C-alpha cells in the first residue's frame, strides 16, 4: 500500500514535466525553431500501459517472496542476527549483476564480496553455537532441534536475500534499459503486491490448517484485532511511519553528506538493535522472547559483523586497499532498507534529474 501511494506522486511529477515540455515547445515555435527531443520522447512512449504494468510484476513477486522468506527467518532468529544477515544482499546482487547484466567487477569488488561471505559465515556460526550453549542441560534431541531451527531460520533469511537481490537486478534493468520511471515502478510494485496478497497469499493462508481459529492465518480475525486493539493499530502505524522516515532520512544523508556516512549509520542501526535486545534480556525480562543473551560466542558474532561492514566498504570503494586498481564507474551498493521500501523524496529527485534532458524555454532562448 505504501508503494502504491507513489503512483499519485508519479502522476504529479509527469504533469510537472509535461508542463515544462509544453513551455519548451511553445518557446521553440515562437522562435521559429523545431522542438527538440521529440524522437527520444516518442521512443520512450513505445513501452506504456498494460505492458509496463505486466513487466513490473516480476520485481513485485521477487519483493513479496523476499519479504515473506525474510519474515519466516525472523521467527527463528534474533533481531540482531537477522539484521546482520541482510548484508548478504550485496553478495547475491553482485553475482547476479555479473551473470545477467554483464557488468564487470574489479578485484577490490570481489575482495569485498569474499569479506562479506566470511563475515556472514561467522555470524551464522555464532548463532548455531549459541543455540547449543543456551540449552546445556537439555537432552541432545532438544539441543539438535534448537540448532535445526536456527539453521532453518538462517536458510530462510538467506533465501529472502536472494529474492531481494533479484528484485534489485530486475529493477535496474527496467530503469536503465526499458526506461521505466522509478516512481512508476514502485507504484506498480505496490499495486501488484496488494493484488497478490489479497488474491493468493491471504486465501492460501486461510485454507492451510493452523492455530489461528483453525487456519494458518485468519485475515478477518486480524482485521478484527486491528479494530478492537488500538495499541496494535498504533504500533502498526508507528512501524509504517518509522519505515518512511528512515528511508527519507537515509536519502537525505546520502545527498547531503556521503555514502560513507550512510554506511556508518547502517552499521549503527544494527548495533542499536543488538544493544536493545541485550538490554531487554538483562534489565527488563530475561524470559521475554524479544531479548538476547550474551554468550561466549557473541564475540564471534561481533567479529563477523565487523568483517561484513569492512567488506561492504571495500566493495563500494569507500575504503581503498593498497595494491588494487579502482575505477570511477563502480557497482552500486544496495541500500539495506527494511522490506525494500523506497523513499518518495529520492524518487522525486530521480524524476527531477530525468527532466534535465528536456530543454526549457530559458534554454532555447540561450540558443
């Protein structure tokens, strides 16, 4: 729904761009000059309507699958582990960009990917060892079950990052090759996500047996809970607000400062989540499922987290390693945003940059 809300912004941006083009054409006609860029505009109009809408269904399905598998992994993993494993997106997106987009990666890019793999492996290893450590007095069968649940959660999380990377690659293909406006892609993704949830996900979860009034997920019961529980409704609204402000603030930081500051803020977010989990466990309620205990293997998790951050900075060229050749045209580092949400501010900025290709009346007068 949040993504679908970008469609009105895209319409407003198109109206603004059309008005500017009209002014440019009128000025060109009054000066006796031919209007420029009509050929490029006509070529862009070849892919419109239903065809664009159907093509955007591909990244929309990747988005839905990535979010779904990621949430399944969230059930079996602590929030800090789940957040750190999101760093694997950069690994999968790099591999997919080489295989499907024909991009060329330099040695420092591959070094960053290898470091991310090592860091993610350390984080996963610490999580498995910690699961066994927290149940020392339990039977071996129960300990094996806990380790299996952790391994299953990490597998689901990594599978979700594979689909997230696939979404990034398909979106890049659409934005650069098919020339589909960014806000239109995001808006159509929101429409497709809503359709898939209402027509497929909700009915399937209702038909599957489970503990929610006999169903795996009872959508009508969820609706009643939102209507009768104002605290739950406020928490959902707070989550939506936090996701929106997070992405807007992230784009503002990148635009005003640099990508280095954005990367450091991403790292600080993971550390805050981990610290909050530790605080809940030791100072609020040790039996709460939202807390996280510090184990002897937490040092391995911390080391893995540092290696992942180091790998991301090396991959993006933010931290330059002596002896490697660097190119100005670097592969983009995907932003680690929750649920692959997008910032309307950034999308408006992208459309504004696209409008620079259209000559205005002032530009024509200078000619």
